[in-house]
């Protein structure tokens, strides 16, 4: 009888052991499945972001050509100033919104060399837009303000990144408050582009800075209040 009891205990023990192993393998398979789905969705999302960035960079080629044509038009004598100013502000708002979108996409993607090279096109576009805006103000009057934000692209300096985050947030709020009376132009100053280097050296820029109407230059967070004082 004791032998029978021992057999029954062993049988139940083996059954529980097999049951635990079964549960373990089920849990392992479910974990692998969830992990695999997560990786798959991550790859899909990464590819989608990359495609969006590529599409926006392709559009930048057209915008570069468009801004060059605008430069030639400004050389003409008979320029409709009201229309030129309106179109300039619209164009400025567009490339500013593009800059915010690209910043979100690039922040979620790995910065490959191709993305960095394409980003240079946008910086050239914004630089051309800045010089065009200066010419429009010279030709048609100061009906709007240029606010140029020169920053370091992909900086690994924590202090610099924090400073630039505050600058960016402040300027976004400024744009929302002042609307079409200002044209906000963000430009990466560290992209090894000769034209941008010439401009920054001309203004004595050596770090992240804000230039208002090519006259007021701010480099420190404590100086941000001067922008509203100037605009008002």
C-alpha cells in the first residue's frame, strides 16, 4: 500500500513538473512573439520616418530653386512690395514648420551621413531665405522682423543642448505671440558650409545665438527678454 501511495505521489509530482514546464514554454513563446512584434513595428515606424524625412528633403531641392528665382526677381525694378512681403512671410512660415517637423523625425531616427548631408540643403535654403528677407526689407521697408536662430546641430555638449532647448522653446512661443510680424529662421551654424561660416563670422558668432533684424545679437539665456523689448 505504501508503494502504491509513493507511485501516486510520484505520478502527481511528474504531472506538476510537466505542467510547470509547459507553462514555462508557453510564457517563453509568448514573450518571444511579443518581442518579435515589437521589433517589427519598430522597424516599420523607423522606415516610415525615414521615408518622411526623404520626402521633405526632396521638396527642399525645389524650394532651393524657388528661392534662387526669387533672388533674381528682387533684382527687377518693378517689384510689388506688398506681394513680395506677403509671399516672403508665407515662405518663412513654411520652412519654419518644416524645421519643427524635421527636428521631431530626426530626433527619433539615427543620424546617418545621408541625413546630415540632406540637412545641409535646408540650412542653405534658410540662409538664402535670410539674405532674401534682408533684401526685401531694404527694398520695401521694415514691415516685418527677422529672427535668426543659429544653433549647433547634433551637439553632444549637455550644457549647450540645455541652452538650445530653452532658446528653441522661447522662440516658438515668440512666434506664436507675434505671428506674421516676425520671420523665424533656424539655421545650424556647424555644418561646414562656407556661406554660413562667412555670415556667422561677420556677426562674430561663436556659439548658439539669436540675431534680430541683423542688429540685436543675443548669446545668453539672461538676454532673452531684450528681444520683446526690441520688438515692442
